[in-house]
C-alpha cells in the first residue's frame, strides 16, 4: 500500500542483476502471529556489472539481523528504503545472512506467506518472495534452495516445500521439523511452502522411461472423496507431455495442494503446485461438467509449466507470455487430445475462441490494451491478463499453423536444447521456431510488440470464363493507447471453397502445387490478392478456418450463404461461426429497432432463415451434442456489446431475451425432443460425450424456460428434484430462479441448506443469484449481508461481485448509476483487503467510453471516486488511472 505516485517500469530499462545467487538456505519458525525467517544466501558478483551495489527487495518485513561474510553489517554499509535493501561496496563473493519477521495471519493480500483456515501457504509469483525475505526477487536470478520448516507438530503435522524431503524429525518441545531440497535451480517466484493439517491421496506412477514417481494431492480432512479427478488429470498430463513433446517429469515427487483462499486458479511452484480448491475438488455431488473440465485443464496447465516456465523461465516479467501463452496453448491442446475425436477438438477450439472474444477482444480495444509482450507496467500483477494468456496462446498456435505440427515440435525441441535452465525472452522462442524450420519469422514479431485486434476484410471476384476466383484480403488494426500506427501483421488465413452442393473444392492457388481442400494463405501485406484457378463455379468461401489467427474477420455474406455454411462447411469452427454471424446480424438489427423506440412484437421474431437453420441444427443428430449446443447458443450480451458503437445494455438484453423466446416458441417441439433424447441416465460420468449431451439438454431447458409456462416450470422443478449430479442440479436451479416458477424460493433455500458446508457450491449459489435477471443492486447488497458472504475470500467475492458487475450487464448498467456507485464502494473496500482482487474488479468499467453519454458520465464519476481515494494500492491506481486517461 502506498500513497506516492507509483513508478512505471519499462522493458527497455532492463539491466542484468549485479549479483547472482548460487544457493539459498532458509529456516522458518512458523507461527501465525510472528514467523521468523533466517536466510543464508551465497552470491557471486555478475562480471558484467562491476561497481554496482548489491540490491535486494523486501516488503512488509521486519529486519532483525543482517550479516555479510560472517560479520554484522553496519548501518552505514547499506540503505533500506522503498522496499529496496542496497548494500554498497560488497565483495565479489558474498554470504549474506538475513533474519526477518513476518505476520502471516495479518496478511490478507494472499501474497507471500499467509494463513488460510489455520494452515500456512505461500504465493510468490510475481513478486511475493520479497514478503518472505530480502532477495533479488526477479526471475532471471535462479538458485538452488534448501529449506527447513519448524512448527508445532500437533497444529502443523504436515510440512512441505519444493523438491525432495531429505530429513525430518522431532525438536523435542512439541515441535518438529522437515528439510526439503530442490535439486533444480529456480527463480524465487517458484518457491513454496505449505504447513498444516492436511491429508493426501497418493499414488506411485511409472514414467515411460521406467522411473517411478510419487504423486500426491493434499487437501483438508473431509475432502479426500474429491481428489480422484485431479489425480487422474495429473497422470494424464504426465503421459501427454511425454507423448506429444517428449518431456518427462524431472522430480521423484510431485505434489498438488488445495487451498480455499487463493488469488487465482493455481500456481506452478516447482514440485509443489498450490491450487485454488475450485481447481482440485470434485465429485458428482458438488462439481459441474465445467468444473471437471476446468480441473483437467488447470492441473495440466500447472504441470506443463514444469518445462515451459520452470525449466525455461522468463528473463523479466515483460516476457510473461513466453511461459503463459505457451502453457495455455499446451493445456488447450491437452484438453483437446483428451477428448480425442475431431469434432471434440473443434468443440474445444470453439470454447477457447469464445473466451477470447468475450474477454480478450474487449481488453484489446480498451484502455488496458497492451501487447503480448508489454513495454511497461506499474504493477505486474495487473498484467496476468487474457492478452498475455489467451492471445499469447493464439500467437503460439499460429506458429503451429504456419510450420505444421512437426515443424512446431522441431521448434520446441530446439528451444529446450538451447535454453534449458535459462531465463529467456519471447524473441528466443521465436528464434527457435524460425531456426528449427529455416523460416524467416521477423515480421511475426509484431504479434508480440503491437497491441490491438487486427481486422481482416475479404473481397472476392469470380470470373466464370477464365474459371478464376480472386480472394483479396486486407488488414488494418485500430490504434491502442500509445500506439497510433500499426504495421501489417503476418497472418495465417486458413481457407476452403465450397461448391453449390456444399462440398469442398480442390484448391489450385496460382503458382502453387495443389494443396488439398484447405490451405493456409499467408497475409503479410496490407492488401494481397490470392488467385485460385480451375474453379468450375462461383464458390462460397470459408475463411479463417479453425480460427487460424486472432483477428476480426469482416466478410459480406448473405443470410442464405450463412445458413448454407452453417449446414455444410466441413470446417466445424466455421460452421459454428456462420450461425453466430447470422444470429448476431439479427440481434444488431433488432437492437437498433429497440433503440429507435420500436416495441418488439411477436412477428419481429419471425425470422425464417435463423429459425430454420436452428431447426436443422437441432435435427442434425449425427453431429456431437456439444457442437450443437454451441451452435444453438446466441452470442453473449458482452460479445454483442463489442459490435456496437454505442452500447445500450438494456436494449441488448431485451433483444437477446426476445430472440431466445421466439426461438423457444417456434421450435418448442424440437427443444423438447432434444431435451428428452439427450438425457444421461445412470451413473454420472464427466466424459466429453456425456457432458455434451447434458449441455444440449440443459440448453434446451434454458430455452424452454423462456416461455415461463407450467410445462417449463415442471420440467425444471423435476430436473432439480431428481438430478444425480451438480450440472443438472445447478442448471435446473438457474432456470427456476430466472422464471416465475412457484418453487424457486424453496429451491434456493434447499440448495443452500444442503450445501452449506461446501464452500465451492455456496460460491455457485451466490453466483447464480448475482447473474439472475431480476437481481438488482439492492438484491446484491442484501446478499452481501448473508452470513456466508465475506470479501476476504477471493472465490466468494468473485462469485457475487464479479458475477454481478461482469455477468449481469443490464442490471449493473442500471440507468440511475446505482451499479457504478456500488462498484466504487466495493473496489475501495477490497483495496484495503486484497489489492489484486480489487484491481480485477476495477477492470469492470474498462469500456466506459463505449456507453451512452449519461452512463459514461456516471461511470467516469465512479472511476474518479476510486482514483481519488487515499491509500489506494498501485494495483487499483494503475487500472483506474489508465481507464480515465485513455
Ligand atoms: N503463474 C500463475 C499465475 C500467477 C499470478 C500472479 N498474480 C498461474 C499460472 O498461470 O499457471
Ligand atoms: Zn500459467
């Protein structure tokens, strides 16, 4: 917490550290009120930085003792201010002994060492290690750690840290100790310790090489019936990384620990991954299909970091996407491979693109827009963004699209060959990809250095006499804060051409050998024309198949062409995309009508092309249920908002509901058939096929409930009463709550009572009310008074506050501005507890300039109110300052 103007850190200012750390020995006397930390660092001067002083970072620490090479340091030999300990005139070889005190039970920021439900946990990425001891807390300083934990044996029977347990025993005074040694050099952000009352599920697992490793999933007592899925996901991740990338687990022991108070999803600490309980605990009673999938992907993600992040790490935090974009790409591919089928892969792809459009495109168009490799930041924690993660993953995916799977693998192999054990830059990854494939990827660098979502427009011309088809692609990119002009990107555009029967035509690109029915065009200039020859009839183009680049594609299709693509495109992504375009067009038309004062009447919903394509999709039982579910889901209110010059949340909400009701009524029988034929009787299984069926069945229920009639109420109530799993239970409850069904209040109560002791389910209970149609600010305030609500637990705060501010746009943007006043209050309250969570909530007003002037004024006032608050963390200050400035 600070009040002075926070400093901006620039990428161009990077300088290597003045000292390297060779070894770190730490001793912890764990006590919630005062923990004593004794650290011994052996350090060597970096030969490249003569005459520089030795610099260590520290925050919220009480310094007890400081000794250099065996002697206490005199007050004149160092300075200590602003979180920096600077030692002058240190020799080339230094042994530094530091004793500090911290107060874990007062640490509500959940960075550094803290207490959650009586147990100790740490979170050090990005800059939390400096809250534990003084240290050159930067990722390019990699060292070997030996850690001794001492604590009361009864209260803290389990003592864990990174690497291997090399010694443990009693201290005689009711206390005990454990010594852990990590054989690998690591940056401080990967340090972790856990101590407390925990139990584990463990298994021995044999690697492909024949080596046996020990896998453990640690949880609080009472949760051992919820660890199997995480354990299975871990084993699948280990096998997948061996098979797909030839990467083996390098430790003899790999631990996952679940904690209920955690700022994000999980953390890849070497050998000791710490997870939000949300991404570990699952059984059919408490977890939904989405939870099961989320656990698989996050367990995979953290495990894959062991190579992409830990073995090869980042030189500085500007390179964050080097590990995050790459690791998201790896977890996306892992989840897709776990489904196995081509259509399953496509569904996963659609899901990932939906996230990108829902969250990253708005970010890239707003005041916090930044390149995948940012040039500056105030608070690095604000840069764990969808741009770094999801767009970063798209950038990595484009290498694979351009180089092919084998070429990509060659690039990965070279990357590890060159950089294992190093802290490197995004450019090093690009160089490995280029060199391994003998390709020039110079222009590709712009994906790292320029922010903003490029737009690609398509023009076509067919010459029936010459049987030639011209495809002209043009690109542009709107300005982003600090970047007015953009250079053209290197964009892989995957295309196919459909004939009038809906089949793919063979592609003959002028000057190229024939390339099957899908090919990757490389758009590198502002405008380029690609000429296809031997084209027997005017084709319908299918552009950007599989979403081959993170761009906005502008193409003029007629409604009939879109319906044709939705019915026929061999590329499932574009098949889905066509339906989305069709629906989007209709919703934007209707929104304009509503804004012009038109009151929607039944015949406005008479939309034959859209209705018939939906009917055809409902009837297309040969397609995966999961795919049909996605194809039948209208673009979200947030995605529609991004398409408008001036956002009108109420009009969007009215129209989307109206269209859903029209589709519900026109296709009533079809929905019911889909509902009945996608039931999954018997024992619950979260596999993709069953989850897909439940998804389609539950989408059908959500459409039918729009009609709000007795039949729909009975259906929802029956499903609620009879469900044998949380997916069906929660969807039914959501349907009831968003209707006038007589049983809705009772259902909310029974749900609460039944799951009172399952924190993750109570989060869902808050979330579903936060996002319910009728929940206004008053109702949220009332929910905040509920005995189960607390701002201190990030999951709980997110479920209610983020649920409302981000997930209930028409209520949050109430014209009286009450939503914004509420938002300001909560950002300020959270700021005092947990700056990271507060800064996330602060992002909810990012897009304020896109709204009608009355709303804009109120949003601006709320932003100013926060910005003017005394004692604001630099996390929140950076977000609101940038919002107001750009
Ligand atoms: N690397 C962590 C994120 C740390 C966030 C710090 N504010 C989790 C992950 O991406 O795997
Ligand atoms: Zn990650």
